[in-house]
C-alpha cells in the first residue's frame, strides 16, 4: 500500500508541479514548503515520506539549466527547513525536560544519557548540529537534542542555516543529475544511510575529542602562567 501510494503521489505532484499559484509561485514550491515544514515539526505525513525524496524529485523537475524557478524552489525548501526545525528546537528548549520526564523512559532516554548530550553540545554544538542536520533520518533528532541541551540560539541557527543550504543544494542537484531516474538515487541513499550515520557520528566524536584536548591544553597553559 505504501509503495502504491508513493507512486500515485508522485504522479499527482508531477502533473501539478509547474502550474502557477498566487501569480508568483508554482505548486511545486508550495508542496515542497508544506512537506518539509510539517515533517520538521515532527509530524509524520504521507507514510513518513523522506524529505530527501521530495528534494530529489524536485531536482529532477528542474529545467536544462539553473534559473529563477530553480533558485526559488531552493529558497522555499531552505526557508521551510529553517522555520520547521527552528520551531521544533524552541519547543524542546522550553518544554523538552517535561516532555522527556513523561516519555523519555519509554524510548530509553535516561538522565545519564541526557547529561552526555548536554556536554556534547556544550563542547561542539555548532558542528554537532551541522553534521546531524545534513544526515538523513537523524536530522529531526538533532533539533530536538539541541533544544534539550539548551544550545545557544545563535549557534543553533547559524549551523541550521548552513546545513539547510548544503542539504537542499546537494539533494536537489543529485535529482537534477539523475532526472527521471531519481528513484535510483533515493534507493542508494536508503541503502547507505546507516553507513552515512556511522561516519557522521564518528566525525562528531572526533571533533568533540579535539575540542576537549584544546580546552585541556588551554587550561594547562593558563595554570603555567
């Protein structure tokens, strides 16, 4: 049923994609904004359709060269991502502890694990957010963790904006290259998502390790003086 729905869904939006709406936008812009914004709020839609699939499909609908319509599409996607993830971050920065007190034990989040998240974001919050937000399937959890860890808004949003630009540009361009074979690219991404996640987590650990070493060396030098 899920596969049949995806097939019908993409056939429908392909027929609607380039039709004008509100005199300035196309239906493709509205669809990409809605799906990314809602899913970044943690609300599953369309059988948990990955946002990456929408970006790949959107890129496959680009013209022969990058022009105004393509740039507008990318801006809509980046805006939806930043707004949705930003709201989700603020929800968990304000009510995160109350939410986790109620639901945390059910999903294995203990106080010790939360303390580790706090330390991780305190040491390398920018890079943890950036790397997490460009990794499929853990993007939304990165926003949640940053909010719970009370990462400073300026750090979170600077990393979020940069990661959104990279994420949208990368997947849209892959869709542009693959054209009608964009599903092949999506399948390859799904097959290698675990490998990508392991690599990203390893990078976060390495960055945190070197930051800790730098902090330790700085403290030792200060004591010597």
